[in-house]
């Protein structure tokens, strides 16, 4: 067994094109030969699986890590998939962020595509993921690849794939992320790749795009705003060590907003993300520097992008002189109301884990509403989509331009709404209170459990399936759905959904994360708002119930 592991590692080493991972692997082989095989086994105990999120994992040597050898095989599999479906002479556009090895992975992808007979074009430098999603539709590409691990820790990288035509449904919109069966078919092509030495790679022949694609994207951002609207909101902005600063500040300048005050320590791309434990605005402590900057600058709002700038976080002044992060559901509701009041028409859509408030807003406006599985790969496929969002800070406000979440255009709309309200002496918080009075306070929260052992997640899901709770926080579970068998118009997914009642409504959804080693539980309670000061009381009551649901759910899942 030990010798077989070492032999497989040596065979991989012989083909590895990257001197960094070759040196790492050579050291691990030597350690294994001395009797310690744990680190080598962790890299060769399987293969990093290609799925609807593409690839994502820790950087390092071997088939269970993100590295050039794995990416070259993935690119060859994607090329074979495209050629088998009559797209073998089409254009593949490639973008990348500023993480370690991202530029190398983008260049390797272009080299494989050109050698396979396709055309390839690489974005000019690290740019936000929405620019790549825009470029697919703008350039008429048959596929797009974005090299990014979004808001994952610095040790990770990833490989996200989009298709430029409707597949498997020809009527589906172009330029959205892959879904089944494309993921499985691409994975099968990857698995069929033999020796890496047998994958042709060109030395040249791909295009490196200029700023014309970025200029076209920026011109498109103008269209999300209402002509003649006020542009007075003052913003503190953090790029979270990612690639958002250049594009967001350019978009704000074009639109006529005051220049955002930058969080200097996080403004420039840095793949080590030195000021945060996790480069995700939702994580504790990630916004501390932004709030410190805001205390000095006293803006109207704080805006943050995640490192690849496809997500947008918003914070507002709190009652105690501090700053309060809005949830993704609150921002989604604010954007939805702003679009409705600006005359938007079309379908409003969200994932099943997002707040049911969007359905109330759409219904009151007489607009179509749709729910999808988690992820913009599903939201982007909604027929007649006008606005889509999910609670993880993702918002699609211009589906004809970017068929994906876009943290730049979402930031523009939030700044416009803040400006409109400011002209009337009101704030985003005032509008949220207004929505609570009209539709009930829709309070959401998460129970998110990060694990080192994925078996903990499996055990928790098995426990909830075999012994589902009948009551949480004193509320009766009136309906329990196992989403593994599909539900209504939703395809099957590994998830559980509970509806609760007991004076007011609540909902719980439990699912494994698709991109991180986490079990995620999404909670919502809807509390009526009555009388003067009713919103504050409703928030207190909702917080009590959400805390109790977390406690009881943890016990039911065996996570306490």
C-alpha cells in the first residue's frame, strides 16, 4: 500500500509542469519513504471532483489539490466536451482573480483550448468575475472560465465554468454557470484524459484582450441606474484585498457618485488576505477595518465586495453610533423595492434559502416570482428574469448583461437608493422598517458549522432524516420536506426543509455547503409588527426565536 502510494506520486511528479508543486511533491515522497505517508495520502487519496461549482480546493501537489496538472486536465475535458457538441471552433473567454496561481491557471487553459482547435481570449489582468460573465455574452463565446475561489481562505483556488449557449435546454439563457448534466459530462471527459503528456498545449495563439471589454462592461453599468436620479450618497468601500477597487471606483465615477472613501489596508489585491481570517464580509471581524474607516469618514453607507467582486455587502449606521451589517436578505429586499419603484418588469427570483419577503414584494407589485435551488447557476435560468438574489450577498440586477451575481452593479443600485432616500431625509433602515410594517418583519439568520471531518455533516443529515424534529423553539413543525426527492418545480438536492407555526410563521432549511466544508442551516421567522415602536419589539422577539431555533436544531442534528 505504501509503495503503491509512492509509485503514484512519482508518476504524477514526472508529469507535473509546475516547479513549485514538483518541489513540494518531491519532499512529500521523501517523507513517505521515511515512513510518514499521511501528507502524501491526503493528496493522492482520490481526485478533486468537477461539479456544478467547477473545481475548488486547496492549492498544492497531487490530484486532490488545485494545481496546474489538475487545471490542464480540466481544460482538456472542457475542450473535448465543447468539440463533441459542435462548438470546437468557438471562442472560450478566460478570466482570473489575484489569488496565488490564478494567472498560471488562466494561461494553461488558453494553451489547451488553442491546441484543441478552439479560439481563446484572456482578460487583460485580474478583474471581477462579473466582467468575465459579461464578456461571454458580449463576445459571443461558447464558454467561459473564471479562475477564482471567491471568498475562500487564501490557501484555496477554483475553476468556474460557464456555457455560452443554452445547454441542455437550447432555450436557456446564454452565459450562465453550468448545471447538470453538463457538469457530469465534462467530468467524464476529464476522467478520460490519460497521460498529461498527451494533452497538447500551445505556446501561443490566444488573444489577450485589451480594456475594450472592461469599457463595454462599465458602459453597461450605466443602464442599471435611473436617468436623472440623485447620486449624492457618500460611501466607504472595501475590496477585501480583492480585485473590485478599479472597476467599482470607475463605475461610481461614470455614474457621478462621490468618490468612495477606500479602506486603504484592504484596497489592493493581495492573495494572502493579511488583515482578515476569511476574506468574506459575512465573517466575524472581516469588516472591522471598514467600520474604523467609517467612524472617521462618517459616510451614509459602507459597501464591501468579496475578493472576486461578485458579492456585495452593505452596512448602515446603528443607533449607538456604530455600524450594522445588513443581511443579504435585507439588501435583496431593498434592491427589489427600489427596482419596483423604478418601474422594473419581469420575474423576481431567489433561491429557496433566501427570505420569503421577496415573494411578498413581487406579489404586491403584481410581478412574477420564482424560487430555485441554491446558487446563481439556477437563478440565472429563470425565464423572464429581471432580478435575482440569494442571501449569501449575491444579486443579479442586469440579467441581459451579466447572467450571474454582480457585486459592482448591485453596489451602484444600493448607492442610488441611499441617495434617493437621503434626498427625502430618510435612510435604508427607515425603508426596512416600512417593509416590516407592510409585510411583517422577515428576520433571517444562519447556523453554520465548519468541520474538518465531512462525516460529521453526513451524520447530522442522516440523524435529521431518521428522526426529524416535530417542534423547534416551541413552534410546531407543520411540514417537513426531504429535498433529495425534489419538491414541486425543484430538482433533487441534498437538503431538508421545515415549515413551522405557532402564532407566527417560521422556516428552516438544512443543507451541506457546495463549496466549503460546512453544514449550513438557514432560518427565517416572520413576526407581525403592531403599533408605535412595533418594529423594535418584533426584532427582539424574532432574535429570541431564532436563537431558540438554533439551539433546538443543534440538538436535533447532534451538533451540540
